[in-house]
C-alpha cells in the first residue's frame, strides 16, 4: 500500500490525461467518417489512407521518448497536450481540402505521440514496483471510460451540430481536463536505487544496445501482430458495425462495447501481471480477440453477437498497453524507458499503418470486411506465441 500512498495522484492524473489525449480521437474518428463522406465523397479506402498517415507521424515516438528521458516526462507531455488541442481547433476551422486535411492528419500523429501511452506509462512505471501491473491498468482505464461514455454523446453532437463541433469538443477536453491533470496531479518519479552489478557493467562497457536483444524484437513483433487487426477494425468500427446490420446509433454503442471490453481487459490483465506468470498472462489476453474476430467473421445481422465480438477484441486492446509497458520496464529498466518504448511504439504504429490501409482496401476490393476478420485470427495467434518467448529480468527497486 505504500506505493499507492505515494503514487495515487500520478495514476489519477495519468488516467485523466490519457482519456483526453490523441488516443481519444483514434477511438471516435470513425464517427466522423459518414459525415465527412457526405461532404467530400471520399471512399472508405481513401479514409483509411488518411488515417494511415497518422502512423507515419508516429515515427517521432523515439524522439519524444528520448526527450522525456532527458528533460522530464511532464514537460513534454503537457506541451503535447496543448499542441494537440490547438491542432483540433485548426482542423475544425479549416476547409476540407485533401492535401491540407492529410497534412493535419500527419501533424496529429507527429504531435499527438507525446500524449499517448509513452507518456503516462513512463510516469506511472517510475512510482510502482510490486503493483506495477495494476497501476498501469488503472492509469489506462481513463481512455477506456472515455471511450465507453463519450461516443454516444459525441455522435449526437456531430449529428446535430456538425463534425467541426465534434473537433471543438475534443479540443476543450484536452485543455480543460487533460492539461490540468498533467500539471497538478502527475508527479516526477522518485530516484531509482541503482543495481550495483548493473552500474559496474555499464561503467565498463556501456548500456546494452537494446536492438541486439531478442526480447526487444519479440515485444515489437507482438505489438505489430496485435495492432494490425485491432487498429484496422477500430479505424472503421462504425462502418463495420453498419455492415453487420446495425444503425449508426447502435454502432456508437458498438464502440462503447469495445471500450467496455478494453476497460475489463486492462484491469484484469494488470492485476494478473502482478500475480501470475507474465508471459502466460500475455498469451491468454492476446488470444481472446481472436474469438471476437471469429464471431464477426461467421455472423451477420446479430446485434448482441456484434457487441460481444467487439468487446472481446477490446479486451486485448486494453491489455496491450499494460503488457508492452510492463515488459519493456521489466526487461530494460527505466533509465532508457522512453527511448526503447518509443521504438516499440514505432513498431506498433507500423502494424497500425498496415492494418488501417488493409482494412479499408480489402473492403474496397472484396466489398466485405470478412477476409480481414479471418486474417486477424492468425495475426493474434502469432502475437500471443511471441509473448511466450520474451525473457524478463527481475524488476529494480525504487526508494
């Protein structure tokens, strides 16, 4: 309980900031698509190309992580929150010109990376050791709760007031909730007690290049295998639900069901990581969404089945942040956490890029999402197996 007594403010602040950063846009952007389609005439495949540009911007993740390691997490995180809010305002006020809209989407990925999991996991990992898994889970539940309750509200705002007002709403959340949470709740991590053997080795030969570690590549491969199917389905969740026979209002609740599964997955995975073999925990939670994909693949016009399926997919997406952050911190420590996690995030975003492009393009080619849903099962299974082979070091102790 001592860890929670000292670190609860940081967990709360991280949860609120995570709920209002750029990750929220990733959850709800599919609600904007039908309205933008009416205004622009763009196809679903073209929207997937625009969304994929976000992944290119995320190549800045290692730089953001390095800056957090060098200058402090809170400073970079707060700056990113202000920048992303201003960008939302610009998008809401600008004309919808393809090149301009694409540039702003790219900027969303470039700037928004400082408000993603690289920031809040960095802040929370520094405060927790024995309860690290659960603390990471609670810090990530903010975005899950926001994604449960906000989509129906945002859908009504967009329908009644237009998609531009939806962007203004996202900007207000970032400035009025996210930024104050970072500034007044998140605290700098306590000093780390050095491991004497590790300190001696680093003094003699320097830190191990992480890219030579098989553990790094296995973590990165798992991240890619998870993100290809998950990001593809999330990027066009509303159109996919419409194809399953739901109305647009029901599709908004489909996003909420996805987020509910994410909420459960985060808490359950975080709790188990502190108590059960981490690799087996990762294996189990990465297999769960494969069941959801099979349900989507084999059913049609079943509202309850569609909600259950997307909730199962959400379970792993919720666990994903816990798993990657836990594995990176446990294997490599916190001295270079931002930089190493940043590179795993690049790998994950490359999976996101492929998933978003394939999801829309496969639909354009085949007229259905079924082929992608079938391939997603294979991707999840491969990612689950990769987690089993990651070797973790004993975690370090903090004062």
